[in-house]
């Protein structure tokens, strides 16, 4: 118990210190300085990726003239913009209004469309201006009906069309009763679609798995009559609905015309989740009646019931804060009770404790991002999904352990039972083991799907994010070289535009098989991390060896002819950028150097290999 007490004290200190950490990280924590906002070249991909270096903002407190302004032309003459200097705009709970400005210019040779993506769905009021006309203003937010958005999407999208050489200023007025995250991206339609597809696959797998496991627990309830299966199913459904609402899906699909209820739904599902996990913990841990643990859990159940009523009456900002605190406190209390049961010899409690340790870590990080103490809410959302997935696996394994204990007790009864009872017990035990094997197989299949690209069969970006830090650490530890090569298909858009995406997929599969054929060593890893973008991870290989591999596969693919659907020949070429790990260099810097070398290969005419400089 002393370990969990220290952990809870550490979490409390973290939340107390976090606001200071965030204010130090965001330039808006100091007095704003007069500065002209730089102009972002929308046609420049690297400039778009560094959009936060071009964003300016201003915080206005209640009582300021700019706080009550509803249009940019109402801002006072001495209004000062503060450059974000590359920092994400993340603020804890505040009553301030934030004005954000971005200057855009199309230095390309043709008229093009981009989307300004504000990918945080929980903002009360968001207004975009990109001109003086009535159609140049978008008033939206999760306090508005969903159809108020410019694009039918869970995040806030603003379409921006710029003629060649045209410059335009985009101004935003943002206000929210909760934490305020303003993660901005400027994306082409293709980039937006690719990102949306990737998120759709990730969320589909996660929410689909949660739903399937919840239904599975209900089936186990009907077949076994064990009540904690119902509580586990309710917990998974409530947690899934909470994340569904936090991700903006509920507002988009459930109540697009009821923004008030969409906001209430978030803290409501959170307190229902706390109630369900309390019920599950009490039944699974077999807490004896009238003990201190039983009285504590009963008190939490009644508190949850009271919080349900408070959630329907309190403002969102207060309800989400109270319910989050209740949820974290409940996790802490359940963990203490589980440790106590473990020490009493109840072995399934060990896996229950591990499951809630994973959940506590994920919940802390996710709550920190949701309340504005951490940046990159989208990454924290994915981390929370991973934490819940790990917790569900551990809880199901704990249930297997519990069933194992029950099986041992049944075996003792079998010895004195009649033959027909013995047959029934064996039959039911066999059914249970078969069901658990199917569940384990399903979990393994889900793990495989999450790490492999379905089109090419190669590993995907998620696997690269997992293995790249390990390979870098191994190289630093052993002193062996480690090289990464980023490979990109040249003029691949022309292939898609000429013969269609179906033939483009065929070409991607051909490229993948070519890469795989040239990766001969068992430890070499081939990854597809983008549309036509691939990565070669080469442990124990220096730049010379990596260059030989890349030039060989570039020559191989260049001499390969593919016939399109119309019978015409298509020639594929690749460009490659190579970088070897330097001393004291992290994986992000290594990847960026290889990416820069790839861009240089593209700029020099493509179909060549460039080695990154130091």
C-alpha cells in the first residue's frame, strides 16, 4: 500500500506543478510583444509542417475591450500579437478569449485548395475569418449545432482557396469553458484524406474491439451467470462512449443538433465508467460484506449516483473536473483493495493490480492533455486507447486466472460427484477454455493488424515508432552503426491520376516486394509509413552499405516495367535519403536528417540516393 500512496502523492504534486510547467512552455505566459506575423507559403510542404512558427495569438481577459470584440475590425488599435514561436497553443481552464492569426500566401503557379485543421473537438466557440464577405466567416464550436461547421468532420476544418500569388489573413476567435487546445495544421486535401483514413482505421479497430469484448462479456454473463461479466461489459461500454465523445464522434453522429447534451454526455459517461469499474472491482475481487473495503466501495457507488445528478445540473467545466477527480481517486482506492486481496492469497488480484497500474498511467497522461497540462492531445488520445487495450487484456487474463481457481475447486467437487455431474463440469470447463483460446487468438490478430500495413504486408508507422527508439538505443549501447533509409516513389500522383488508385495499389505492392527482396538480413526491417513512402531500418549497417542497398533496389525497380490497365507501360523510380545515427542523436533527429536527404534527392531530379550530412 505504501507504493500506491507514494504514487498518488506524486500524481497530486504533478497536477499542482503542471500549470506552471505549461505556462513556461507557451509563449503566451509572458506579456505579449508587438510582432508582425510571418507569412506562410502554403505551397511549401515543410512550411506547412512548421505552421506553429507562423501563428500569432493574443489572450484577452474578461473586461478587456478585445474580450468583448466579436469581429477583427472591433479589436483596439493598440492590439498586440504574440508569435507562438513553434509552440503548440495549449492553455489550462480559462475564461479568456484567444485571438489567433495566420498569414497565408500561395507562391505556387496555380490556384489551389488547402484545409486549416483545428484538430481538437472540445472547443465551445470557434469563429474563423478569412475575408470581409458573408461567406468568409464561419461561426462554429461544440456549443453550436454540428451543421454550423464548414466541413462535416469531427474536427474544425476551414477550406482555404488561394490563387497563385494571393495572400490572405485567417483570424480566429476561440473561447471555451474547459481547457483550451489549439493544435493547427494546414493540409492539402490528399494529406487530410490520408490522415483521416489512418485515424478511421485506428479508431475503428479500437472501438470495434471494445464493442466486441463488451458483447463477449455479456454472452459470458448469460452462459455463466457471473455478475461481474455484466459490470465489466458496462465498464467497457462506458469507457468506449467516453472516449467516443471526447474524440468528437458523439457530437458528430449521436446528437448533431443537441450540443448541450453532447457536452453533458462527456462527464456523464465518465461518472458511469467510475460506477461500473467500482461494481466490477467489488464483485471480481470478492470483497467480503461489512468489511472496511466493502463499506468504502458502497460509499463510492452512492457518491457516483449523486454525481450523476450533479452532472446534469453543474456547468461542464465543473462537472468534468469533479468526475475526473472521482475517477482517479476510485482507481487509487481499487488498487489498494486489490493489493490487500493479493496479499491475502487471492492470485487473480495480481493481474487486476497490473491492469489498473496501466490504466492509471494512461488516465493521468490523457487527463493532463485534456485539461491543458500537456500538448499533442491526439497523441495522448492514442496512448489512452493503448492503455485501455492493455488494461482490457490484463483484466481478461485476470478473469482467466479466477476461472482457473474456480476450476480447481470444481475438480475437488468432481471426485465426490456422480458421473453425470462430472461430465457436465468437464464439458463446461472445456467450453470455457475454448472460448478463452478464441479470445487470445482474436487479441493476437488485433495486435498483428495494428502493426502491419494491410495493402503491402509490411510493417506500418506504429511499428516503426515502437522499434526505432529500441534500435537507436541498441546502437548507442553496442557502438555498432545504425542507418535509416527513407524511400519515396517518384511522381506517384501521375500514376494514380493516369491509371487510377487500383493500379497505384498494385505498384505499391510491387515496390514493397522489391524492397523486401533486397532486405536480405534477418534484422533488417521494411516499413510503409505513408502513402508511397517507405523506410528501411538497417541495424549494423553504415551509410556505405545502406547506399549500396538503395542503389541496387533503385536500379532493380527502374528496369522493371509494369503494364497499366490500358496496356501502356509504366516505369517506376524511387528517391532515397540515408542517415546514420550520430553520437547523442535521438531517433527524431535521425529521422529528420534522412527526410531532409530524401527531399534533396527529390530536388536534384529524383531517381537517386542522397546521404545526409552531419
